[in-house]
C-alpha cells in the first residue's frame, strides 16, 4: 500500500509537479491579464487540495498525497526540496521550450515519468486512474478560473477556444 514514506522528498516534488505542469499548460494556452493569471495559478493548488481531500479515504495514493501536503517538512527535507528546485530551475533555463508543442511534449514527459514512478512504487491502476482524473480536474479548474477576451470584467468567455483545445488534448491523453 502506498504511504507518505513510499516516496523520497524529490519523488514527492516530482509527483506534485505533474498536476502543476498540467495546470500551467492550460494557463499558457491562452494567458489572461494579471488578475486572471493569479486566479488561474491559485486554481492549480486549490483544486489539487480539494480533489485530494475528497478522495483521500478511497485511495492509498490520495491519502498519502494528503498526508504529504499537510505535513511540515523537516529542515533536511526543506534543503532537499530547495536543491531539487534549483536543479529544475537550471534545467528549465538551459532547455527552455521554443514552442507550445515543445512545452506540451515536456509536460507529457513529466506526466509519463511520474506515472511510471507511481507504478514502480506499487500504485494500483485504480490509483493511477484517480491521479489522472485529478490532473484533468485541475486543468478544468484552471480553464474556468478567469474569463478570457472581456474588458474590465465585462463580456468574454469562461473557457476560450484555445483552452478548450488543450483541455481536449489533456482529456484524451489522460482519460
């Protein structure tokens, strides 16, 4: 059974980065104004927390994720996370995506890697399906977090055509 201790600090960082990457992919599909961007980025973590809370009792993976997200890291864990984040930041600087397609491919690789990690640690196919459903839920929440194409809050649409297009891809690949 999956528990918080099933993963290292770096592995937990990778696990959390997959749904965050999916959310960021939706954000970049059709960027909003400054207030919209804030709402969209907030939607990533709030929808992840909501999903995990709702499904923690039925899934060992979601229960472990809930425990990890609600626990305070030790100083050693904070240092490990800092080193992991610095490594990721350097990698992003040197391998910055040059196109939307390249960004999508990197997110695909991140998600594929995390799913392989989860399987390697013994996650069941039901738990994997739940993790994928969480990522779709996050993508939908981000797309609906702000209106696109309006002026001063008037008009616009909740989910733009570009966002709907990337949502369709995410649903197809993770469904």
